C-alpha cells in the first residue's frame, strides 16, 4: 500500500513537470499582457528538437539547449508578428500550433520508434536510498527540480524585483508604462522569448524524460492544459504549482486506472484529463470578480507607441 | 530604411491583396525550405500546388475536400466577427459525424427520401448541440471558449474512438476500429452518377451565399459585427451579448456538424477513428484567409483543400511526408498575418534618419 502511494506521488511529480515548465513560461508572457496560444506548437518543436539532437549527438544537455532554441525560435516568430507587425494574437498563436504540429511531424518522421539517451535520474548516495523520502524527493531527472527552481525564481522576480514590477506594470497599464519611458515592446519581446524557451524545455521533458521517445503529436494537448493552468492559478505562481500537481494527477490517474484493468472503456479514461480541465476552468472562471482582480488588465491588447 | 506608417483608414485594396501576397511568400518560403532539405524547390512547389489540379479526378477530389472546409470556414467567419473564438470545430465536426453516422446505422432500411434529410438534421443538431455546451459555459460560467472548445475537441475524438472500437464496431470488420458501411440510401444524391460529388459540394457555396446575406444584410449580421468591433456599443444598443454568443456558437457548430455529416455519409461511407485530417483546424485558416467574409471563404477553402491534395501528391511522387501539408498551412497563416500589417499601415522607404533640428 505504501509502495503504491509513493509510486503515485512520484508519478504525479513527473506528470506535472512538463505542465509546470510550460505554464511558468506562459505566466510570464501573460503577466506582460501577451496571450500566446502557441504553447502546444512550441512544446512539439521542443520535443522533436530535443529528441533529434539527443539521438544524433548522444548529449542530453545539448538536446535541452536545442529544445530551448526551438521553442524560442517559434516564439520569436510570434513576437515579430504580434508585437512588431501587430497581428492578431489569437490567430498567430494558433498558427504556431498548426505549424509546430506539421514541422515536428515532418522532421520527426525519421525518429519514430527509435531510442535516444534519456535524462539521467538524480542519485544522491544516502538520500536517494532513504525510505519514502528518497523516491518522493531525491529520485527525479534534473528538469523536475529545474521546474520548481524556475517557478520559485519567477515568483521572486515578479514580486520582489524592480524588473518584475516593470513587467507587471506593462501588463496592467502599458500606456502609462510607456509614458514613464519603459520599452513596452522590447520587454514584451523578452517575456515572449522566455515563454518560448520554457515551452521548448517542457517539450524536451516529454520526449527525453516523461515518455522518452518521439511520437507524432505526443504533447497531446498539454500545451493547452498549461494555458488553462495559468487561468486556474489566476496568474499567481504558487497556485500554478498546485494546479500543475492537480492536472498532473488527473493525467497520471487516467493512465493508472487504465492499467488496473477496471471495466471502463479506455477512451473514457483517456478523455478524463480534458474533461477535468473543462470542469476546473468552469469552477475557477465563474468567480468573475476574482478573475478580473488578478488578470493582467491589458491581456491580449496590442500596444502601439504613438508619435 | 523601411518603416511602417499607420494609415488613416484600413485599406480595402490590401485587405484582399494581402492573401495573394501571403500565398506568393508562402510558395517562396516553402521552396526555400525544400531547397534546404535538398529537394528541387520549384519542382516540389509545383508538385504540391499545381500537379493535383492536373491529375485525373483532381478537380473532383478538390471539391470533396473543399466542401467541409468552406462550410466550417463560413461558420467561423460569423463567429470570429463577433469575437466568439470557437476553435473546437474539429470536435463539432466529429459530433455531427457521430450523430449522423449512428442514425444511419440504426436505420439501415429507411428509404433515402426520409433518411437523408434526417441525417442532415442530425449532423447539424449534433454539431450545434456540442458547440452550445461551449456557449453555455461561457455565458453562464464565464469560461474562456478557446480553451473549453479545444478541450471538447479532444473529448469528441475519444468519444469517437470509444464508439468505433466499442458499441458501433463492425462485427464483421476483423477488429478494425470502424463501423459497418452505411446503407446506400444514407449517401444521398450524387451530382454526377458514380462520382464522389455529394450534395454537400453544392450546399457549401450556398451556405456561403446565405451567410454573406445574413452578415451583410440582416439585423443579426449587424449585431454580430458590432459585438465584435465595439462590444461596448453593442451593450449600449441593448444587444444581448449572451444571445449573440449562443447564436454564433450554434451557427459555427451546426455548420461544422453538417460538414462532418457529409464527410462520413457522402465521402467515407462509415465511421472510423480518423474521419478528419484536421479539417477543424484548417478551417480556422480558411476563415482568416477568406477575410472572415463568407465570399472570401470559398476561394480560401479551395486553396486549403489543395494543400491536402498537394501533401498526398508530394508523398506519392516525391516520397515526402504528407506532414508538409501542415507546414504549408502554418506558413501560409504566418505570411497572411504578417502581410495583413499592410491593411492598416503603409510601407515607406526613408533615408536613414538625418534628424534635422527643428
């Protein structure tokens, strides 16, 4: 019984990590009031870039860099279109996802069903071997810890630093921030690029750690779940963590219950995380006042400096 | 250097020239990508965009692929005009197909004159009903329709998988995830005897025509446009936003369901796990490329139908993956969004700033 519980906790941590990485990136993007719906596409690009580089070079670290680069490249395209050329953010985000799907499928065609090096698991002599605490705390791949660390850094950055204050100001009142002399567009570029890097990393976590292989469309909607997570958390980093565990648990449990052989059709269990996402979104969104209170006021609105 | 100057008013010329510029840019960029992959760029692009039209039966195949894209693109045009971001048409397409397909399987002996109109109704009701869940979640609970409609699209796909691997699976189908073939009566009239040209192919441009009239000439169309362009004005004018959201979702979902119904009854003849090659997402590009205008959606739907045929042609003739369909579609949407900047801006050439003291 204990073993099952420990296994469950560890598995939920693993399932939550790609969601947490991607959602942390999107949180910063949305705090700067940009809505990038292309997370799914950037994750797919990160997943294939990471997997391909790991397979070709044998280095998972180069692979992570490649995944970050792939995510950033796609997010740069998003930034140029929406921030410089003022294109519609919703449409551009969708374009990212459509393109990312096609591109990763084309590049990935040669990588289906083959192996690549996986991210190593942490092994601290003594600590990892501890009962209970070992497997629950000290046995993961580095991205699990990186995700938590980056989230903590982002929380600190947004709440405690001057630069974080400027970012939030741009998200809430870009005209005033502009008048005060802050470079609205430049800062939004940086936020979008950070979001791309995190989505790329999240994709690599999927293809190098969570299910270490490449399969077409392997992100399976996690990019969209990450977007839902940001709304769920009402743009607050701590709640992002709770949400990632909750959604990770839903994703893992649907797999776990399938493995138990319960007499419920597999397709229903597979659909559960998506249904759960809808339910959670509904529960969160119905409180309009709370959403309005926390939502970056300029979210999705274009900015153009006049004169 | 080049710089962008805001125009005083949107340029109607560029609003229609931008898709053409985008198409030209897309051909150039995809040619460059093919060259980079070590493929002859001109041959690959012409194989992709032109050879399908010259092949025997090419135009027929084009019409069959374009019909669902046009129907869904028309619905999305109306919805997006009203700022109702239904991006789950893939799910509504599937539900329309399920509703119609299940009916066809349950009534194998019904005469075509009764069955076929019933299937049309079932398709529309299935798609619209599924879309109205999204409308209800938005108007009642304030839930973002982009995310809910997309999540429901995943759920629809799993529902389809459940049905064709479970209760609706063809008992004589050797375990393949598909239903039995529908009765002949379910496929409706053919435009040309023996061809694949089903009734939906005539209906798609008619739908576009009706939507064009609704959008431009009726109060409903006016209200949808005002809601999209000036939501505050719509509120002051007393238009019910909730009612318009429901209407926009019902129309776009109903048309997606209709498209799904024709796809399974008219083209595929059965339900299976892959009834849609991503039509629902491609229809979003169709809508934007067609300027969110029902009139523009018709040529845009034909062009994107061509990208599916082009992917197949590139796979068969050049040994490329048909995933290039998705890449081409993505690049096309990128280029379109980029060239749309010219609608509201002028591109001017200026000498590098020699700032004169004023």
